[in-house]
């Protein structure tokens, strides 16, 4: 018999039952590896179930549901396409509002970015039904319906109030600076603005005379629009100088931005200065709902308290029982105003009584000649200095917390006084002066109240309630700088942000809870 020859799968040849080697080795395929090819130049057709693009608990569904509860009649006045007549149908206000509400909530504040997201992002595709909304349509919608947006904000407050999220028992007001859509170096004097306006008008005429042969029709229209918009901004900047003059702004300090004429240079939290707007937000302490928002050009806060309360009353038909603010809102006028409105004001006291005393040392005034060493005579309404000279009443100054009455000595009495270097070393033209402060009864009562533990305990809750909307608007929504220009449009963008913040509060406190209860065990 011949020698048996067997081949085992995956092994070397075995001759006579013995392997050619000490071990059985698997065969290794020789050659270049073959992988699935990636072809990005091909066109694909896909079947998409739009309804299943997002889950049942996705916030886009909550936004669509909430916006569907609102009355959109304010947005229908300018609708051109109507049933029974020719014309291309427009976009439903509910859709455009929902797109902006959802986009801002995700930190997207650009109309062009929303248009791009409608191409591929599931939530935007679900909202639009897998169609794309033009960026110009979105941009115009955001700033075109001011009155309708204000009514929409009030409707949202009504729904949240009916849902038990607003009580107005305690409201926190706070101001935050948001940068304007203008560069710091865009501020010019009046002469420079007039010169630039003349050049802009010449440019508008030159662009208008340019023939279509020299450029494309589309480019010509774009150039004309850009030149015209620049001219309009400069004309508005020139008008703004008259507003500064009426406000008593020093002529040497009058400067207006050629980009956003209504913006003002304001001090920032980091200590720097930048073109900004002051956004005033009133927040209800019950659930953190923003009940009023306003945008002003003034950098201070103490002049904004009453207007904030008026906005709350306009939106909800009643005033809060307690209003809590930081020290920037504290003034004598505000204390008196809140007292008249029967609103309890909770805020830190600003002690003005010791300001003059603390500054004496820096002015070189000896302790023996501080104002406490001067004796006041009620009968003659005058002061007598330690050297026996009389300081007569000169006038009064209204400070934030009190009225200060000023008394001054005769120049001749002070210039020849042997202790002048200790009493008033810096006075070379006038005599020494002292001030007598007089508080109103309302201010005294306010100081006494803020010394109580109850008032301090209420004030300790201010930061968490008042500053949370500011944090969300800037950090979560990305609104650290306005994307529009002008006080009216800026006010609308701030209103959008606060409206969206309120809807997010409803999603967190009501919609998610209801969805959790509805889920089967």
C-alpha cells in the first residue's frame, strides 16, 4: 500500500500521519487587505420618518406644545397670502417663534445658523417638517413685530401665573450690562460724524450712478444697500448729539458711535468700559420667572427701580408686595417712592454719614477739627468752630439717602486763622465748610428695618433669584453681545431672551414632571 496523504483544513500538509514541523500552523492569506469603499460623491435617497427624528422627551416638543397655547393674532396683521387668493403661503408664526425659542435655548442667536441647522439637525427638521426656513425671514421676524412680541410675553406670564409659578409676593430687580453691536473705537465727535456723513452721501450717489455693465445686478444692489445703511446710521448718530445736549452732557465729552448711535459707554463688571445697554430684569421669587424686562441707556441702576415696578404692574396688573435689590438701587427717592406705593423695599443700607469724616485724614485735617468738633445752633441755624468763628448757612445738596445742608465760614476768618493748616489746609479762596445731614422719616425707618434679622434673611436670597436669569441669558443663551442695533431692536432681543428663559422654566418645572408622571411604570 502507498503512503497515506491527508490535508487538514487550515494546517500544513501531513505526510504519513506526521506534521512537517513541531506545531500545526494556520495558513496566512497573502496580499493587500480589502475594505468597504467610502464614496462621498454619490447622491442618496433616504426614507425619513420626521416624527421619529427626536424622542418624546425632547425639549423641541415642549417648545412646540407651549407656543401652541399662545394667541398668534398679533402676527397675522401683515400676512399677505390669504385663503382663496393667489400668492405664495407664508411661514406660520408658531413655527418661526418655536424656531427662535428653541435656537436661543441651545445658544444659537444667528438667523443664518438656524437656516443651516434646518438642513441636517433633527430637532430643527422636526419643527419645520424637514424643510429649510430662509435666514432673512427669520431675521426680519425677530425684530419686526415689537407690539406682538410684548403681547406674547404677557401671554406667557399669564399661563405661568395660572400654573402657579408666579405670586408677586417677592420680586428681585437687577441690572446687567450687555455689550452693544459696536466697537469701542466707533465713537466720534460731532465734527467727525458730519464729515463722514458728507462722504457717505457722495458714496450713495456714486454707487447709484454705477451702470450694471460695471458690476453684476446682485452686487450692485448689495453695494447700494450697504451705502444707504451707512448713511442712515450716520444720520442717526448726528441726531443723537441733540439728545446728549438735552441731557446736559458736557460738550467736550459728547461722542456717538457710528455703528450704533444709541449705545452708550458703560462700566463693565471687570472694571473696563465698553459700548453697552443696561438690561433691567425683574424676577419673581416663587419659581424664578422673569416678570418684566426693560433696556435703558443709563449706566446707573438707582434711577431704574420705579420704571421696573411699572413694567411689572403693566404686565400682570398688580405690583409686588416686596421688592429686593442690591445697593445700586438704594436712594432716598426710591425709598420714598416704594413707601408711597406700599411696596416693602429690601436692600443694603448705604451709609453716607461717615463719608466726610473718613476723607478728613486724606485732606490733612486734624482730628480736633473734624465736623463733630463744630457746634450747631438751632436758633440761628449756624455752626461755631472751635476758634469761635461762625459758619452761616449756604445751601443744600440732595444726596442718595439724605439732604445735606452746607454751612461755610467767612474767607477772612479762615485765611488769617492760626490753625488753618490743621482745619482747612486746602482752602485758598473760600472759608471752611461743614455739612449737616437730615434724614427723612422713611429713610430712618428703612435703616431700622434693614438692621433686623428678617430683612437680612430675605436679602440673602436675592443673588440666587435675581442673578440666575442673567447667567442663563449670557452663558446658556450666549447673549453677551446684542446681534442687532438700536434701542428698539435691542429691547426686542432682550425680550426674546427673557421670554425663552420663562418657557425653559416651564419645561423644567411643569412639562418634564408631567412627562415623568405619564410614563408607564
